């Protein structure tokens, strides 16, 4: 449904909301700075947004949860350590003839792979018990239906920001690809040398020596992220948080209350710590899965690059399937705005929509970011000055059209 059917002068009001969003993001960044999960900046920014939402919603609250934020990206240097050890044991096996070292090599390679797959591919909390526990939170607000609630729609963004990705900042969009590719090539060489040591000792020695060329790659992994330097996170993802907040403001300002549909704004913490906030939220609210109220989730993450808009049907590096109906809801909402936005799968990484999908909630996510990745992604360049107000305006328009259509007709048939 085109939101202009409910509010004839919606275009001007949405433009004002985009300006409100940019001004609010500037206030949050300039007042609280970077927002590491579980730290003061994240908490204060969430409490600020909570007070804003209280002016628009029937009810708004912040719910705390426990988290080990340093655990998620720790797999990178830990995998590097395992591969350095694997290289040493592989050399020992090849040149000293100690076949027993192959078992050590295999164990170290297996440990590195399990951390990469478990933490980054599947976002499992494998390393959490080994890191300090902190307290983060999720802010959520609800505008209730005027009658009996039969449907609900959650519009979401995340409020925390990431530690800087050093090689993206220093080398540009291909920095991560270069360093990761270098390390993966070394992993393949180590596996090859281990196999060769069992069947062709002479070849094993050559491959083992070749492994030495990859030791610098493993060293580079120790500086993959700078945990002392968290980024401003203006686009990623205060832009999405303000899209979600603007939906609630628009409904309040225009006295819109749907007959049978609750509208919820959800601002999560800890997305950059491995989707921990979204996971905690849906764990704390099983009713969103188990009650008789149909529930849809639409996430907005990094609403910045107009030419790279996409709606995710595949999430968490493609291993989680988002809901096709919710994705189509967003596609149709974009068409109502005159935009032809494609669907696709996030190549690497994840969004909070994956956590919602895993919890059993029908979910999809709208993203507008160069997947190369963009130079500002997880770097100090993700500033207020780098925001794109026009793209945020489009995001708000899409979100409002999706909410209005869902309230009117539910999810589309696909």
C-alpha cells in the first residue's frame, strides 16, 4: 500500500523524517561516540533513543541481557595462532620424520576451521565462556492496534558499532579479501603438506617449506580488527535504527493506529558481537513465535548506498534462509516508492534478520551498502558526514509502505 493513501502529504513528511534521522544520528554520535557492545556509549545511546520512542509509542522499554562481546571476532587471531602451530608441526613432520606430528597438525587445522565455521558462518557462541561477561540491552516500543491484535510487525535496526577493520581502512574495499585469501591459501598448503607427508615425503618437504611463505598472513590476522578503536557507526547501523524509530514517529504524528496490527520498533544491541542482542530478544519473547498473532520482522541495516539496495532472502553467509513472503513484502513496498530493489543473499556476514529467522519469526532485511565492502564499512570513515539523507528517506518510505501493506493485507503470496 502506498502510504500516501493514508497520508496524502506523506512525501513531505517523510523528507522531514529523513532530516530528523540525520540530526538524531549526529546527536548520538557527537554525544556518545562509538558504541561497543556492553559499554557506556551503547547504553547511553539506547537510553536516549528510549526516551525519544516514549514520545511516540504506547509502551517503550529497555531490556538487559548478558553478553561476551569480545568473543565473536576473537576467532580471527585465535585461528591465526592455530595455523602458526600447524605450520610448525607440519615442518617437524616433513623434516624430522615424526609422523605423530601429523595428528597435532590436523588438530590445529581442525580447531582453526571449527572456529571460523562456528563463529563466523553459523554465529555460534563457541568462544563466549572464555571472555569477560558484560551487560548490553535491547530497546523496543509498541504502538498497539485499535482493536483485537491479530498481526504484529517488527521494524528493527541495531545501535552498537563495530571495532575497526584495519585492512579495510588501510587497503580499501579489497583489504579483507587480500588478507583472508592469503591466510586461506596457507591453510590449503598446510593441509597439502600434511597429506603429502603420509604418501610422498619428498613432496612433503617442498610443501612444508612453501608453508613458510604464509606465516606473515597468520601474523596479519592478529591486527584484523582494532579492539581499541571502535567506529562511529553512523550508517552501520544508526541509519537503520532511525528508519525504525521514524516509523513509530510517523504513526504518532499522523494519528495512525491499525485496526488489528501492532507495530513494534526494535533497536538491538550487540549485532556486531554476533547478533547477540537479537538472539537474546527472541529468546526472551517466545510469544512472538508461539502465540496466535502472526508476526513479521523487517530489518534495516546500513541504509547508505542508493545503487546497492538489496533485500535478503539468504542470510548468515547464505546458510540461513529468510522468509520469501516478508522479502516480497519489502520488494512490493519498494515498488510503491518507484524502486526496483532486487533480492539476494549476503555473501559474508549476517544481519539480525538471521537471528529472527532462526528463532522461528518470518523475517527479511533491507540493506543499502556496497558489498565490496564499502570503504566506510567498519572503519572510522562511517561518520555523520558520510550519511546519505536521500537513501535514509527511501528506507523510511519503504518501511512505512511495508507496515501499511502488512496491516491492510498481511503477507503477499509467493
